[in-house]
């Protein structure tokens, strides 16, 4: 991982506030590393500017607390909600992500953030 830390991918304000354990199991850990290797690092490299991770891994309890769908790829560490903090830059990021491996790529809330899964 060149541009992202493991903490960024598992940290959650909601989990912290509600005392929810958000520690990924080994499979999810491996999936998170794969997500960074295949998608997040290459996207960050091409974009040339920082990307913030709003939500990466979610335990079942956390996913329920944030209203995530039941079969969400966040549960297995295969998805991240990311943003540059700027809709125009997110548009560039979305295009870049479209050319990288993914199984889900969703423009969320008018481009406030992007959901990507691999
Ligand atoms: Zn998402």
C-alpha cells in the first residue's frame, strides 16, 4: 500500500461513537489489501491528488448501524466509499475507476462520494 493506511480502511466514527468492534477477519484483511492494490493505489496515482476514504470495511454491526445493504461488499472488505472532497475532481476519479478492475462503481448522492468494489 503506497497511498493508504490500514487504519483509513477500517476506521469509523460511527463505530467509535457506538462502541462497535470493527476489526476485520483475515479474509477481509486480504480483501482490503487487494482493493488497495488493484483499485485505490492505482486510482490515486493517476488522479495525482489525495483521496479520502469515508467508509471501507464494515463489520455486520457497523453495517447495520449505518444502514448499509445486507449483502454489502463493505462487509467483506471489498468496497470503499471514497471522495476527493470536490465533485469535479470526483468526476475525474470516477472516470479513472471505470478503467480499473471493479464489480461495482456507483456515483453516490450527486457525486458527493463514489462507491467502488472489486
Ligand atoms: Zn459503499
